[in-house]
């Protein structure tokens, strides 16, 4: 669920800026957001660090996912949303 929220949040951020992101994989979405200035500083690197987490979750490889990764991904999504609301 967190992996889906992460990917969807990234795609919605891109769509808000008029970027073509919905038919792209997460790596491409992150690159577009970086190139467009939507993600900056450490955000693109942090988001890229969650690509394997997303892949494992979407392929049902839950034994490959550790709880701290889930918690940090949730915090990253929360941070992205919070920064857009302020």
C-alpha cells in the first residue's frame, strides 16, 4: 500500500505540472520530476532508493521488504504531500 501511494504521489506531482508521467515506470517518473524541478536536492536520490521497494511490493516479494523501508517510504510520501500543502 505504501509503495502504491509513493508511486501515485510522484505521478500526481508530475501531472500537476503538466508532465507526461502516467504511462512511465517509476524510474522515468523520478527523472522527469527531477528534470522539471519538482523534486530537488536529495529528493530524487531518496525517491530512486525506493524503486526496488516498489518493485518488490508490486511483485508480491514481501520477504524482500524490511519494516524500516516501509516506514521511511511512508515518511517520504508524507513529506512530499506536506511540503505541497504549505
